C-alpha cells in the first residue's frame, strides 16, 4: 500500500508491503494531522512474528498491532499533556486489558511489536523508538541522524542461537532487548528526544524490513537512504530492497534472515 498527503507545506508519504503476499502484513502504520494543520504525528509498528502456538494467545499479530497502533494514534493526537513515554505505557496497558481475560500475557511470545512514534507541533518534534525499527531525522542543513534502540545489536550472539534461548534469556529482560508486549513499564526503556521543528527538514520512520537497505545490504548510509526516498519515494526504497533480497541467492547478506520481510516506510517533509 502506498499513499501521500500534502497540507500547509507538509508532505507525508507511506508505503507498507508484506514480505509474503500470502500472509498478513504484521507491520502497522498511521499518520494524523489536526484540522488546523499545525502539527501531526506518525506511528509505525513492526509486529513480531509468533512461533507455533502464538504465545498462548487467541489473537494474531495484526489484531495486536491494530489495537496498539490505534491507541497510540488516538492518545498521541488527543493528549498533548502526556509524554510519548506515558502514551506508550498507557497504550500497552489498554491493549493488554483487551485480551488478558482470554490469553496468557506472561508468555514470552505473547503478541508484541517494535515502536516508532513521532509527534510535532509548530515549535517542536518529539520522538520515541523501541527495539529495532528506526527513525531518521534530517536537519535543515541536510545532515541525518539515526534514532536507534540498539539493544538487540548489543545482545551476545550466543543468546540468539535459537528462539527458545532468546525468549528465556534476553527477550524483554534486563541486559537484553525490549518490545511493546503486555508490560507497560517497558515504555521507560525507549529511546526518546525532542528538538526544535525549525531545525528539521524531514523525518523517516522504517521497520527493519526497510532498514535492510542500510543495515544488511549496505547500499549506502542513512543519509543516502533519505536521499533515495526523496528521489524515488518510500515505494522506491522498498522495491530496491526486494531486488536486493531476490538477488542474494547465496545469502551473503541475509544469512539466516527470512528472504523477504514486511517493510514499512513513512516519510514526512516539513
């Protein structure tokens, strides 16, 4: 799916493509603008593909990301008095309450997702990143800063040799990495920040199916990634990732990763 919107000099573009057309897309994305046109927000989630048994949950990942994403969008738009950390915590709590009576929320693979949030008004840009999706902030001078939660990259490889080992030792555990699942307290683990909107030219939110262009295939830097999206749009970035995935027959870059992953890109130009 691809779309774009212009309002008051702002341009918003969104692309989301499933890794396998035969399976539901487990990414989720939304943008919202107030009627005044002064401000806006974006939400990007990457649902974690479950193991067989779905973590003892009767709901699938798209149900979870829609619930969590809907809560994040509503609160980010309507509760300017809440920080993004508070909004994430409350959204996790609401989503957990929606299925705690039917599902085992203590299971390490209860439905969960990575999170990127950004919200802006006439003065400031706020942002939050939890787990391995990314937010790229392009400054007015053209420099690009990647806002990343790199905990997963710092986990010892021995802790990731299997899903069972990762779930038992590092998933949503101290010294490991954190995702938005059923525990609101993980919101405090997110990477957050704020900066004057006047210093920002654009922001780009990507799930790890799209960050492969930089992180796995090393086609360019984060600055190059922003330039590609400016030239070819979010769909152009995803199309190039798909070409690279298909061409990596020997899995030189992909290794044990799935051939194609759900890929979502939201681009906002100010």
